[in-house]
């Protein structure tokens, strides 16, 4: 090159270089698992690698906004879909490199370096949490990394370093698949609300000393790793000697807290029984019923002038205790004449009937509360009452109605129940809500019918 040509090149500030043999950037997706259960979250790591020398010398920003990296990443499966819910896991320290993703800027975590064919690639990672919502095979579509570069640049007095042969390139990750298994129907426990994960449950009471007929708060906290935001509210626990009359829920990042309003019914009780919570454990591959420790609580003598409703609940509880005691003594007497087997069966039958009546009363009270909350809660409460009357673990539409018919429910009652159920279902999606009294009347008739049978 002549001296004149060399001087001209230096004046323009042009830089010429050859393209590297290997691509200067890549993107890959690493899945923690290839199979999962419905509602079992799977962690995905999106990893970007870029040749540090190439990008330092030749990269051209794709956007006008000044960011830590000049490329653009597109993750198509971050958008919601029927078969999944995906979220970005925020960085613990909220410190990272700013990268453009679609129409937003996201912090990525520096993850060291990787040597490829003699080139050094800096690595950035983004962790995502994929929650499968339906069984089947879900496709994890390729992630796209788009970047711009040039081989020749010129120095502009006003605009600085400017590319003379701007080009764009794209890197794609390999497509992957996630096989999602449906939760088993066999051995599904009563009261299962859809909680999938590895959870722990604990309970406390406040205050720890109340008079019979007074209300206290039973706090049940469900924590751990799983679909905390997705499962239905915890069912009202069955607590002999107590009456649950209300529920308030609080949600946090790592736990859900259920605050039950409970009426103490029996003087002399010293603890609240263990509260049960049914879950599905992906680690064990089966349903697990967790139990809190019994909660210490001292129930003192009742105060005077109790509200009528509370007095009725206490009287019903006392009657149930007396009935159980009479059944026990009747069993002792009958044992002498009729034999152990027959007497035991009759006693158990009486106890089951007493428990069934108490359960139906509690479910009817729950429906009263749920109707005030809205059609979604009322629908769940009505289905729970129907299932309690059929002995089924889950409401299954026509099969449940047929089961009620086989247990003696009249065609007129079934028609009213089906109408209430359909109207509540429609109201969840904006339809008119049914008259609460019509729903309660049908539910009360159903509960009375089943309470009088075995």
C-alpha cells in the first residue's frame, strides 16, 4: 500500500478484519428435567455465550438504548399459553447485566467463561420457571439471539465510531420437549386442592386460652416448593369440639397462610386436633397427607348470654358427645348378649351417622360463607356438599348426579341442584348469579335427606 493510501485509511479510521470461522455467539436452553407432573415446576436456564474479542471490536448495538450488551434475545415461550405458565426467576442480589428481551430490559446473571476453538466466550444466564398446566407433550421452542456487527468502521466527529458495512446475524437454541404426566386418579385423598410440590404445614392458635363459645383464630401456614399460587384454598378442617365459621387467606412469596375463625364448643379441651392437608409429592410420585402438630389451647367455662347461634352449636356438640357416649355404653351392654362383632358394627354405624350429620352441617355452613364470597367459592362448596353425600372424592358431573339419585334424592331435588350448579358455573364467567336462598334451600334439603340415612 502506498503512503498516500495508508494515510487516507488512517484518516477515515477504517478497520478491516476477516470473519471468524466459528459463529461469535450462541444460545442454549438447559432443562432441569425432561418429564414432569402437571403443576410440577421445571427450571429452565437460558444461556448466552458471546466471543468477547469479536463483540468488543465489531459489535453494533441493535437498539438506541444504551445497555450492557448490544444483542436482543427473544424467548417465545415466556408468553402465556393454555399448557403452561412461565416466569423469570429474579436475581437474588438484583445485580446483573442489562439485556434487551422483546420490548423490555431484563437482568442476566454473569456465569463465567467458556473456551471454544481457541476463542473465549463470556456467558450470561437467565433462569426461568416453567409450570405445566396440562398433561401431554409441550414444545420448548428455540430461543433466538439476534446481534449486529460490522467489519469496517469509520470515526465520525459528531457521532463517533460508525459501521460502514453493518450486518445482522441470528443464533438459535435447539428445540426441546417436556413430557407432562397427569396426576393419578387412584388414591386421590379427600380434600385434595391441587397442591403439587414438597410442602410443610404448621398451625398456631391465638389467643391460646378462650372461654367456651368464644372465637379464636387458627392459623395454618403452608410453605415449601411447589405451586403455591395455583392450588385452591385449603378446605375447612373438621375439628371435633370446635366449629369453623370463616376463612381469610394471606399470600406470600414462599407461603400461603389460612386464618380460620373457630368457635370453641367444649369446656375443658386442652388442644386443637391436628389439621390435615393433602398434597401430591413429585419426589415420591404419590399423594401425601401432611398433618400439623396438635395446637395447645385451653377452653375455659362458657360466659353468660351467649348468642343464640353459638348456644345452638354448643348444644348440638354436647348432644353429639352424649350420643357417642350412649352408643359406647350401648355397645358394652350389647356386647354381652350379641357378641363383639355385631355390637362393634352397630356402634360404628351410629358414630358414622353422627359424624356424617356433623360434616353435613359444617358443609352447609361453609356454603353460606362461600355465597358471600362469590360464585367460584360457592361452586366449590356446593360440589363439596354433593361429594360428601355420595361418598366420592371429586365432583364428576353426571356421575355425581346419578350417584345422588341412587342414594334416594328425588328428581325434583336433583333438578334444583343441577340448576343451582349450572348457574354458579355460568356466574364465574360473567353470567347472572343465582338467588342465594334458592341455592341454600336445595343444599339444606340435600343435607337433611342424607343426614337421615346411613
